[in-house]
């Protein structure tokens, strides 16, 4: 699966409705994700991708698409 | 003085979802207590409980809410919201009651152990990263309070009470006093409990009040005041009530189900701490004070809805207390208890009892005590057994709620 599909899968496992989500979806403003749920997402990303997540950077991201870019950049940088 | 009235009921119990199934179960006189199947009870002394099997949280609540809360919060949220709908109470500055004037009082004993146990197992087996970030907010006893306030937009006084099986009664009494002191126009009050997980059940077992004699016949296990009483059977569930000032209820045209006219609290303070004062003297005083507050005498009391824990020494003390408080009327006032039909709901026991007491007065009907085949020796009260008893014109019901450590709470409901 590519990054987008895997991330959608993570969100689905965390009980998000995947039909609500595309790249422009805003994490806090539209999905209402708070810091605790972000911690959950961070752990799930680390379990599914071979990267270490910087929680400070993650919480500054605005959209679902930003998270995809973050993961792909981290994968490249942490090779 | 401000009058406190009951305008709505919401219930999720072993009898089913809704106040209707709860009443039907109690009036049937048959118990729905069953062998536990939420975990394997084989290694426990008491293997039976009241399970709210008709309630599947996923039918009511979003996944994102459920993943961060324990079932005791699921039960509470659904019951509290149902109570508001039943009362027609809208928490809204523009369209209903101002949020700052609505309160919430919750009784709970155990917190959310089903959630917490799983996370503790993950902690020891896999390390701290495997522990849900919601562990702290899911377990603690005030989780239902927080979640209900958020969902309903309540901004008035809110509090959670933990005093064993009288927790819910404390919540109801504090709700009433909050209204009397004009600190709220309406208070949603009740309790919630979900004891069906291995560790929570172990805590209850070591509490020493569960019956070990009911495993072979679960429906016959809980036998308050019966000569074969051997302890309590507990259950999961949540019942919430909407209490309001009379003026506020009338002003918005609410349907008034009953009035909370009297209440009293005291504590046995008896050693050892896990017993209650055996002659019921302190409880008797609480009964008397609650009647005094209601402005009625024993002669005017229509029924006692007893605590009925089924623990022999507690049943005995309660009988003695009722006899002492009601004097010459003691043998002529019908006495019943509802818990044997569906289980003692711990933090939600008192609110379930008040809901049932209100229905008793509405219908003029007193349900029988399930499994009371023959009262224990010396229990010479007028117990309602075998079949419901008509009581046209039933106007005042005394509800007794007691907890470990000798906590006594009495409420008088009137119509």
C-alpha cells in the first residue's frame, strides 16, 4: 500500500470515517483532533512506517496531506 | 423553600434500554440475573450478575468516542441523554435552560476497570508505548461527569460521588440541595457502574458482600430479606433523573412525575469499618429525619422501598431501623425492594430506585420483592411478595440506600 492508503488505514483503525478525509482535510479544524488523539496517531504511524515521529513537528501539521508529506520526507531522511 | 421535582428518567440496565423495561422487570417479580459471560467467572466465588446485554454501545455512540472511554461512561452518556429527552430539557441559552443553570451529579464506585485492566496488561506485557493515551481519562470515576457535561453543554455545578453503594443517593441529595440553594434550575443526577471485568470483580469479591450461594440458580441468587439470603448480586447499568425546581419545571411546561420532598444522610461510624451498626439505630435516625424534612409522619408513609442488600447482617439492621423509625405503623406499611430483579447497580442503585418509586406512585402499584419466599426469622414487616400489590392513592415512598462503612441515605418521594 502507498503512504496515503496506509495512513487512511491507520485513521480507519482509529475509528475515523474515511469518507470524510482527503488531502485537504484539516486535522484540528475539521476532524477535531486534539493532542491526545495526535499521540495515538503518532504511535500508529511509528508502528506502520519505518520512521521515528517528532511529535512537535506532527502537531504543527495542518492537513491530512501534510501528514502524508511528513511521513514520506521522514522515510527518505531516515533511510 | 424551593421544591424539587422529577421530570425525566433515562435508564440502561440489565432489564433493557429504557425506564419501561426496568419497571416491567421489577413488577414481574422475576430476576434477570444470569451467569457472567463478560469474562470467565469460574475462579470467583460469585459467578452471577446483572448484565445490560441489550445495550451495545456501538449502536448509540461513535467509534471515536468509544475508543477513549470505558463502558461505564457509555452507559452513563446514553442514560443521561435519554433522561434529558424524557424531560424535554434543552440545555441552551437561546432555546432552553441556560447552561450555567444546569448541573450534573453522578454516583460511581469502581471507575472504568474494563478499559484500565486491558491497558495495564499491555503495559506489563509490551511496554508503555502500547498503553492507550486515553487510559487516565477513561478509568477515573469522574469520566462520565466530564463527558456528559461536554456532550450536553452543561456549565453549572458538577460533581461525582464515591461512597460505595450509596454513591448515587449522595448524587441525588446533592442535586436537590443545589436546587434548593438556587445554584441551579435543573440538575441531571444519577449514577453509573460497570463492574464486569476480572479485576473489578475481584475487588467486589474481597469487599465481602457478594453472595456465593447463587451460582447454580442465578435467577434465585439475590434474595433480600429472605431466610436464605446470602449476600448481594451486583450489576452494570446507569439511570439518570432530571431534577428541577418546581418553578422552573412549571415555567417550561414540563411533565412533573414526582417530587423529592425529603432526604437525610448520616454515617454509622461503627467498627469494624466493613460492617454497619447492627441495631440500625443510625439508619433509623436518617429515616426519621427524611420523613421530618418531607413533613410527613409514619402514618402518612405509603411504602418503603428498602435498600435490600441481601447481606444478612445488613438486612437485619435495616429491618430493625425501619421498625424503630416507623414505630406502631411498622407492620402495616408495605415494604419492598427492587434490586433483586436486576441486580444492585452500585453507583446507580439509588437513581434506579427513585425512578421505580415514581412509577409506583404513578400507577398505584407496589412491585414484589423477587425471591422473597419466606422472610428471615424476626423480619416481621409487611413485605410485598409473590405478586404486585395495588396501592391506589400511594403518595409517599421512602427510598433507603446504604453503603460500606455505614453510609446511610434516605429519600422521600411524593406525589
